C-alpha cells in the first residue's frame, strides 16, 4: 500500500472511477483529508466491514472507509462493541483493503487494545497497518490517550481521534447518552480536542454532542472534525452503513437518516424464495441443466 507515483504522490488502488467521472480517483491520504477542510470540502465517511460494501461505497465517492468496532453490534451480534478483538478488526480490514479503494481506510482500535500502555497501543496500531493494510487507525479518548497518539504518529501511523459519546465507555456512561451538555464538560471536550490535535491526530470524530459545540470545535481546530450526532457544522459526517441502509434492526439513534430499507427488501426476497421452493416453483426448467 506504499507504492509511489513517479511524481511522488500515491497511486490509485483501483482502476474504476467514481460513477459519472472519467478515470480513477486519486488515492486519499491523511494530508489530503486535512486539505479538504482547508478547501471547505465536506468529508464523507461510511463504515465498511467487507469487500463488496467497500467497493460500492468507494465507487460512490466516499472519502473515508471506517472499519469500525461497530461491527460488533451490526455484524457479529454482540450487545455492545466491547467484545470486539484486534483479530476481528484485522479480519474485516483485510477484506475492505482487498477492494483496493481510493478512499482512506481507517481501522478502529477495539476496547483494551490501547488502554493498558502506550507500547501496547503502538504494537496493536502497527498490526492494523502492517497486517491489516489500514491507512490509519482510530481510538477513543482525550488526555488519557494523547501520549499513545504521539507514539503512533512518531512511528508514521496516522491517527483519527474520537471524543464525546465514546461507545467503548458505555459502561462508565451508564448507556448511550448525549455528552458534554454542561459548560464544564464542554470546556473539557474542547481542551481535549486541542490536545489531540497537538498530539498529531489528522482528524477527530465528534459523537453525540450538542450541535453548537460541534461548530465551536470545528472552528477552533485546524484538523477536520467528523460528526455523528454532532450537527451539520462539522467538517464531515459519518454513519454506520447498516443504519443508513436499514440493515440493523436494533435501536435507531436520532441522528440516523435511513436512505434505504434493504432489510425489508431482503425479508421480502427470502419469503418469496421460501414460498417458491415449498411450491416447487424453483428451480424452473430454464434454471436447470
């Protein structure tokens, strides 16, 4: 994934371009994501956990593909993200990378993969890049992870931060609740956002915070903010793909906009298939050898 263009820039990972455009998109990198903020160009992020989703999302123009630990709830059937392991993230990151997307591939660092020590954090981040093929990693927290972020950045690993509603802290929060409503908590979040930028993060996810705070953080930082339940004032937006497509049947947060009901369409298709098999309408003569 480190092939260089003769002129010094990275080469596209794939040959196909965005639908309706000629040629391949240039491959996205962490510096190019930062440049998008400087140009005022909104950044589009979606989760991806498999080859076909990554390929379709990339061809649709998505700039960042996040192999999120959300796979624990929407793919693996856990009640939270906490059981997800480094091996889980590695497995799904490899599948996404095989799609050869031009989009930046960011791998989530799961619970307890970076909290024990800065050395542990660096080793696991290195595995996600070296073994998984990720372009960057993401981790949750502010001041408590700043030193680990510095170690990763010094080692050449781009890091995306995550503040606000951090799902790996769901037990401490007592549930999935909007964060930083009070003035003291807002001041703390703003301070930690600056701290993560100083530590070397190239972008920052803001989740489940008041929209006005999302605007303030986005204005004060030189790196892009990616909102999820943080208002339209962030530099970009991310949604979990299964939420967007109507494939996850659990609780739907207020910030989710459902663009399709693929779960309903799948259920209808499966029901028709069951009926056709039971009635011996499938396979037909034309579908037989």
